């Protein structure tokens, strides 16, 4: 079982924030420990999702129409 300290170091490793010696130690940990490997893969997936971001949503109706709808709902 990996501890909180190693979890934080794995996150820093994924983000490229570790010195080369510490980075090598964490890379070895990720290679040899299944729980560390799963955490690293999950963090990489999250990192990719965050980089991709959400798709922009365009509203077909005018801004005025949208706010009129909101106002009508409030008045009900």
C-alpha cells in the first residue's frame, strides 16, 4: 500500500515537478507497485481530460430570448 507521501510524489512526477533522482525513484515505484501504477494512470487520464477541456456550447437562441425565459420562470 502506498502512503500519502508517495501519492503526492507520484502526482508531482506526473506534473514533471521532481528532480531527476527523485523522478527515477518514483518511476521505479510506479513500475513495481500495482497500486502506484493505477494511481499514475488515473492521474495521467485526469491530466489529459483537463488539457482537453470542455467543448464550447453555443446557444442557438439570442441572449435576450434566453434571459426572457429565465425572467418568466422567476415570475411564475
